[in-house]
């Protein structure tokens, strides 16, 4: 691993250490005594996190012949808290999982999950909640050993991992593991069982069926990508409906968020704004009232935002911003194939680090464009140095 490391000390050195630190501080969320808007009924909800494989907005917003591809997810927009302008930090599940569960932004080339000694030093929602007495679990229908996922999970606070090797399911495996219909049914039971115990819980599900090759026992759309997404949406919708009909719903916060986007329609480039845009919705009885959040944010912001609602310190999550805190800078950053993108109110820029040039830009003026590039470079340098030094 050391001999083929993609992390070199001198890479992404755009500014002096002092200047980079100053710029990064301006991009961070306020930590101490921040004035955050309470959106939950309780500071100790039971938390269910559902990570939706490849659920980019280009898919979830799609309507074919008047038929929504993901009607169950879309219906939740009006029932809970809908984040209209959320972006994935990367384009792969290993990177997206770390961004979501550890509030850690992504490197343009390397994956910290593939460096276990470094990954185990990360903060994590699971670690923070476990310290508060929560039971922590993770369920996946495939092989959790893939890209060192299981090592990352156990190293950052997950107590029990259930995957295809330990799922008690007597049904055939698909190419990547058990399909979402049987796994969602199992996970629905597990959550209800956890709810019957005296301890609070943090239960995570990573779905699988909307991953290529998109072979699912379902036939709703001719396009395989859309059809697989529709299948997962129906499975997750039925699972949530079961919880709604139980007493467990009253104290439950369900967070639905995609791990990354997808190349739909064909030709949608990795790193482009449409490819990176993903859904996130908070639902459950713990949500105080429905609302739509229009400010720009990234999936790594979930950690600080959730922990702030629970009154738990999130100062270790340096790349994660509390979306509901006053004075939080509202932007989203992502990285891909030695490039980065950044979007804020003044526009967006996608930048090629290899060629040191702009790939695409939509800004209100040249000064705003240059400011976004500088901020993106400061974030890239900070991320690289943080991973390198861990």
C-alpha cells in the first residue's frame, strides 16, 4: 500500500500553510455555541440512515410518460425536511459512505477507506452516538469487505455489521448480493426489534439493487437504470410504511440520502453539476414540521447538522457544516479524477487539477469565479494534507 500510495506530500500545494488555514477557517461551520435552528421534537431520537445506491437527482427527478421513477421518495418531500440543493462529495460508494458517516470530504484521487490506519482515526456519527449510549448497526445485502468497508465501519463505532454472509435469507443472490426487497424487509424487522429495546439506536442500511448491472425482479421502465431505481424506491417505500404503522415511528428520525449520482442520461459527466446533485430527506415522527431547505450543502454536512440537532459536539468534523446554524457558509464541494467542483449562491466552477484549468463555469462575474476557484483549491489542499498527515 505504501509503495503505490497516491498521497504525496507536495501535491496540491496552492498556498502557504498559513494562508490555506486562514481560507479554510472561513469555509468552516461555527462550532462553539452556534445558534442552530431546532428542527426535531427531541434531542435523542432513534436514528435510521438509509444510503441509497446511485440515487442521483437526474434519476429521482425523472418522469417518463407522466410516471415518476421514484414516487415514494418524492412523496416524502412534503412530509419531512427536503434538502433541495444537496451535492455528493464524490462519485463512488466508498467515498460517499465516508462523507456521509464521517462528515469527511473526499480527495481528488485517493480513498481514505482504502487506508485502514487512517480511516480508523476519522470522527463518525456512529462513534459519537455510541458514546451517548446508542446501539449502532449497519446492514448491506452485498459483501461488506468490499473496499475495506467493514474495517472502516468497525473502526469508527459500528457495533454490528450484517451483510450477505450473515443475512439469514434463503433466496438466490444477485450479482452484487441480495436484492433490496428481501434486505429491506429484514432491515425493517431489525429496526422494529431495536425499537423494542430500552437503548436508543443508530441503524444504517446501504441499498444495492440500483447498482449496475441493474438486474432486478421488476418491470416498470424500459431503461434499466430507471427500472432498478424504481424497484429500490418501492422497496424502501414499503419499509418506511411499515415503520409508520408502528409506535416506533413517534421517536424515529429517518434520513434518506444517496451515496453518489449516476451517468443518466447517457453522457452525464463525472464531476459535472447534474451528476453530483443528490436527494436528501429527513422524515419520521421526530421531525417537528415539514420544510424545504434551499441553501447549498454537501452530503458530508449531514454529520455536523445531525449532531448539532442532538446537542452533541461536532468540532472534530472539520469538513462538515451545520446546515441550520447561523453564519454557516452555504456551499458544496466535490472531487473527482484529480479535479474538483464547488457551487454557491454566486455560481459554480468545475476545475481540472491536472491541467490547472477550468472545465466549466457558471458564475455571475469573473471575481466570483476566481473566488470559487481559490476556495476550491484551499479545500483540496486542506483535504490532501489532512489525509497525508493522519
